[in-house]
C-alpha cells in the first residue's frame, strides 16, 4: 500500500512539473518563436475602457408563498433546502418614532427585555438554557420605525422554535431586574455616545434637519431613561405587539404545506389586539427649509467631518431613480466626481461620498460627506460644494450616467444573494405599503434613466444655498474660520448629567 501511494505521489508531481512546459510549448511556434496573432483573432485590449460586457440579465428572484391568518398576521414562506435549518423573522409595526419624547429609550428597552426577561411560562434564564440545549437563537428588538423577533433552529426542532418565538412575542414577563439591566445598558450607551466623531456628526446632521424634538430627532437622555417604568413597557407592548401588526417571514428546509400548518398552530390562537394601526408621524413642516452652517467643536481630534445636504424624498417618488443615479455620479464610487476630484486629484479627503437616502414612508436625507485633516477643513468643504454646483449646472456625461447605472444594477443583485435577504426585502415592501412588483420594476426603472433626467433632477435638487452644512472638528486648527463662509450656529453635544 505504501509503495502504491508513493508511486501515485511521484506521478502527480511529475505531471505538475511538466504542465507549465507543455503549456509554454503550445504557445510557441516551431523553432521557438512565439505565435503571432492570426487574422480573425481579437487583439489584446490596451485599457480597461475597451472592455465590453454583455448587459445584465433579468434578475430572477424566487417568489415566496404569501397567506394571511384569520387574526390578520401576514406570512411569507420560501423553501431553501441548502441546510437543515429553519429561520423565522417577525416584523412588527412598532418603533421609537411612536414613543413619548420624554421617555426616549422606551422602545429599545421594551424590545430588549422581551427577550432577556422571558415569558410568563419560562423565565429569561430558563429560556437561555433551553435555547442552549437546542442550539437555537431567539432575539427581539424595537428600532426606529419597526420592531420584531427572530428564531433560527434546526429543522427537527421547528415546532419548539416557533412556539418559543410566539410565546416571547405574545407573553413577555418584563421582570424588574431585567428592566434595570436594560436601563444600565442604555445609560452606558449615553455615556459613550460622543466617543466616535463620525457618529456624532451623522447624528446631529439628522437632528438639525428633522428637529431635535421630533420623532425622528429625539435621543435618549439619563432623565428619559429614569422616567421609564415597568407599566410603560407593558403598555407599549400591548399597544403595538398584536397579530394584525405582524408580518412573518419563514425560510429554510421545510415543505410549504407542512409549514403552514405549524405556523397556524403556533400563531393562530393569538387574538387581535384591536388597536388602530399607528399613523406614521409627519416630518416637521420646516424640515425642508433648514439652512445654514452648524459646527460641533471637538478639541481632542485632528480630523474633521463635513456633511452637506438636506431633506430628500421617498422611494416611491417619481424621480427616485433619477436621483439615485445622480447621487452615484456625484459620490457613489471610485469613479464618482467627489472621489476622483476631492480625494484623488486634490488629496483633500480620507473618505468622501454622497448618498440619496430616500425613506420608505417618510422623506430621508441627502448628504455629501467627507473626512479630512483639520488643516484642510474649509478647503474640502468648498471643494464638495464646487462639485455639487458643477453637477447641478452642467449635468453628467453619457459615460458617467452609464457607469453609475451599471454600478447600481450590479450592486443591487447582492441584495438578493441569499434566501433571507429575499424574504427580508419582500417583507419590507409589504410593511411599508409598496407594490408587490416593486422589486421587478426597480432594475427596469434604473435602466430607463437618461442623461437628461440626471441633469433635470440635479438642477432641481443640488442647490447649495438650500442645504445645511454640519462640520465637526477642532476649530483651532482649521485653515480658515468657518465664519468666512457665513453665519455659524454651534451645536452643544454635551451630555446632561444624571440626577
């Protein structure tokens, strides 16, 4: 046996050693001369600009099965037999935008303690032990505009996983000790919230636009956390966690017909809550009219962050696709104007980009962002403004529009490279009231955008005088005072002390 293995190993080594020589000989003509290109052969390209690619094929996304339980819960199911695992995600119409401003943090604490505190039949620690034995994961959360829960479990434990998730969503216990632990975590987050300069700049940019006291601008403080008690959690849960507010997504190794029966048994007895569907809070009337320069002084940094922008629109606006392409031309990648001019040519930015952040059911924000050393802060700000103005006045070239559309379309495909992502997207369309064919139409609508469309929306939307500018940095090291650009409003980010 040993001799046989030795012979096989030597044969493989010999073949590998001969392979390069054999390939080299095939590339050369008799006499040792390299073969020349024959008529009809394509010549090697000399530049990446000469590379030609076929158009992207139509994105074929598997369509999940959709049905609705008598209690109003909507369910999407999509089989995926790659692994013997079943995943279930619940998307709930709940969020921080519906919490009282004087109790900011209530939504997040509710979402946390639903899981850590366990249910009326199994405590949080007991639930941890059960999940450890199953090798399963169960989580709950409440974010800005949505909440939910998630379970991932082996196929053989599907029934137990579904029952645990249903129990956690329906019957949280909210014990005082777990509430206090969640409040401690929130206080720790408040104490750390000014540690990262970039996070500060992005947070305050949104607060300036939406209004610091609006549902989209208020933040947690020590006093708002202190004001929260157990009754607040119970009432918040009762108000929002009802089956008619839930969209359930299920994907993994199962038979759709069998899984439907399991879901009906686990969630079918959940009675309707009867509470009205929460209305989406309006954005402040003045949000679109915000103007001016805002400054956050941070003396312990040697870099600055600059954000220029304003209120954007929603994903169902008629010009959404043209605005998306426009933003990509401005700052959507390595070939964008901001990257090419501000970073590569002028060497002013560590990072620079733009984003037309259209919202689902409320207007989002547009921003052009750059990070630079303190000594070039104003220079980079002026450079960003110049690129915005140049695109607004002169439009984009055919090549820029083509590259931007190509990048968007190729990038969009990665939003659907897993069954979980597909289910998540389709659940989002249902949650925010978008048509079922929104996904199929997205790529077609991007392809339809023309150079003229980009020029039109750029002229309408990219107006520096209608934007706000937020600058964070150490003003003592700036190349020029910000006041040379206009009136400056200082933003105080000091954390009110805990009382």
